[in-house]
């Protein structure tokens, strides 16, 4: 139910024009089976009725699933998913693990602040580094107007 609530809130916020959503979840194959019936039966779960949910399983976790999950839930076969591993949260754990010996002796409030600061710093570094992936030639070609070709 917590996953359903989180997904409904994330997809319900300013998503009027979205018609399709890729939801990558470690157990997406099991979670997605009765998702729409849980949404219909709960007054606190709301989604646009025309929204199509495309469930998938991240590449790391898919290896532990049944063989029948691979063709249906692999990101390799989801049209429009690109080259994606679907395991972004797991990549954040390694740096967070370095803080755990220090954080274990903190109060809950202090520990929360330290982890929040760490995640904010991580997000800031990603945001600042976004521009490194764009070539100056491509940016100049697009100019102030964005088109599907840019």
C-alpha cells in the first residue's frame, strides 16, 4: 500500500498531459498484478484514468527473478526506456554506508539532518554536472527554441 500511495502521488502531481509512465520497481512483476484494482478500491489512491502504467524491474534485481519475468519486465525490451539500469537508489547507498558508523551514535533528528545534507549534496553535484554532457555545438544549433530534433 505504501508503494501504491507513493506512485499515485508522484504520478498525480502535474501529470495531466502524461499518458504513459514507466515504473521501475524491484518487484514490479508482482506489484503491478492488482495495482489498478487497489487504486479503484481505495479512496486515497487517485490516478488519471487514461494513464498507462508500464511496470519494469531494474537489471540488478531482474537476475534474481523467474525466467518468465525477463522478456516482460526487462528494461531492454521497454520501448522508449533507452539504456537504463533502473537501480539509481542502490548507487546512492555505497557513499551513505561510509557515514553509518558515525550516524549510528547520533540522535534520530541529527542522523536525519546528516543524511538529508548528504543527499542534497549528492543532488547538487549531479545538477552542476549536467551541463558537462552537452556539447557546445548541439547547444548552439538548438538556440533559444527547443525542437524534437534538438
